[in-house]
C-alpha cells in the first residue's frame, strides 16, 4: 500500500470540490498508479524517471511509509544520474533533455533540500549545454531553425533560468538567450514578402509528421512548438528587468502578430496552428474553422500566453482581451472543445490546468465550473481505460501505439499529477515547464 487514500481524502481542502464518487475514483487511480510503480520500479528507465520524480514529490505527503517513498525516489534519482552520465539527456530540451531533468529535480529539492548538491551539478551541465548550443547562434542555419520553442528549443530553458534571480551564472545565461531572441524577432524577407524572424524551416523529422508542405518554411502560432513560448518567457524576462529597452518592442510585435492572425467562429477566438510560408502571405484565404481547445496549439494555450504577457508588461488592453475571450471559451459546451483524450498536451487535463490558473488568478466562477467539469472527465479514467483510449486514438490516426504510463505530456503520470495540482490549487513546476505559468 504505497499511498494512504484516507490522507488524500482528509486533505481535500481545495478550491475544486469534486463529487464524492469522482474524488474516490481519482484516489483509487492514484493509488493504482503508485502501486504499479512500486511493483515495477526496477523497469523505470531515465526517460521514465524524469517524470516519475515530480510525481513522487507531489504525492510525498500521502505515502504510508516514508522509507518506501525514499526507496522509490532514490531509485529514480540514481536512474536519472546514470542517464546523465551516459549522455542520455544531452539536449537542452524541457522534453527529455537537461532542462527537463533540472525542472524535475528542482521541484524535489524544495521538499528535500539534501538533493540541492545534485541540482547544482545539473544546473552546471545545463549551463554548459546551453553555452555550446548558443555558440552557433550567429549562423544562418541557427537563425532559420525551429529552436526557439518550448518543447525542444530555448523557451523552456529560459523559463527555468528565470527561476534563479540571485544566481549570476543563471541570470547571465538568461540574458544571453533573451538577446538571441531579440535578434531572432527581427523581420526577414522570403520571396519578396516580409515575415517575422520567428519563421523557420522544419527539420526532416518534423516534415515527416507534418501535414503541410514547407519548402519555404513556416510560421507556428502554437505554444508548444511556436511563438507562444517566447511570448511567455520574454514577458517574464521583461518583468525581471532583463534587456527592457529592446524587449518591450519585441513583445509588442509578437502580440501584434497574434492579433493580426486572430479570427472568430461563432464569436470564439481562434488562431491558425502551423502554416506554411505560402499560407502565411495569403492568410486571408486560409480555411478558418474551429480547432481543438488545447495547450499545445489551441486558443486556450495562446490566450493564456497573451494574458501572461499583458499582466507582466502592464498592457491592460491585452490582458483584458485574453481574459474576456477565455471567459467566452469557458462558457462553451464541452463538446465544442474538440478534445478526445484526457492527457496534458492536447487533452482535457492540460486545458483544465490552464483554465484553473485563470480561476486562481481572477476568481471568475466560469473558470471554476469548466475546470471542475474537465477534471471530472480526466480524474475518473483508470490506467486500463486510459490505454484503451490511446489505442483507439492511435488506430484512428494511423500512428503506432506506445504504452505511456509515466510520461507527463502524453502519459498517465501527467493526468495523475495535474489533477492533484488542480484539486489543491497549487500549481507545480510542470506548469512552469510548459509556460502555463
């Protein structure tokens, strides 16, 4: 019995109030997850460990046995260390890279300060990796690649670095990234047309998974792989006093780019996702229909980014616009969100996390009602049913099915963690890592 269900029940002094049967179902699902983890801890690999550690950190207070919690955590940390030693996390990314590792251990260090020396080692490796990555920032290939975004690019590391106000090394690296972003933001000319410097040419891997042609590159409005990441992280850097003279203009132009691409369907705000250069210069001819209300590419993620930018740069007009549009979205029928999975990335619980943050910050009842409904959808899904849903989705899309128990973005772990953070009204490092916060 790894976690005590009664502890969770008696600790349910949260903002989100779930019906007893919903909450009990969630408690059982969390219990089942940690039971499976405890039984199969020897099968946890470095890619699993980096997401398992934040889950262990989040549920620490609910474990029956402190020694059992320590056993699972130490095994995961050792697995993570071995992965680092074998260059398993040699990329900078917040998805299976050193920034992901750093966020994971940072959260744990808050609850267990004795892991701080390990965190300092990780930070040094991350700084070295970032320095090597940025050494080529003046090259044409660097300036035309999709290396600024959240998941694999520089926005994720910048968000992490900005958590260290009093560390000169971290601050200096943050300033270096900000300066690269400032340079990257300058308009460029493609085929005689002016496009934002955030325009990029997809990698061969991205092309293989992309439905659009991109011979002349593309423009990406998503938060996960597009301009939404820089919008959030640069706004945070601006609020911390980094490069403020140039940065205010960069942020304003990013906001303008989003406002120019905005369109409405049934009075609901939408944006294109990733579009080719050809589609960008003829944007008015784009098919403009409803899209998923998800974190990664949807209006919910984009409006959250605009809201953060408005608040942090004291742009009341932008903040009010984003708030008003999100309220309208919160009033939509759940079926109109076009979501079919419970996951964080492009599913119900990731969208619920964003709407919950809006509730925590504004107190608007519309956000509370929608968050509760989405949590109810996600919290009751057990492990086996989750895998059935993912198998069906894989069959529908013609993509290989991968049994992702421990992943945060697209796995069961992310559901369990995010439901807890929403119920408790206590956002975690996961929300920061994904630039929701």
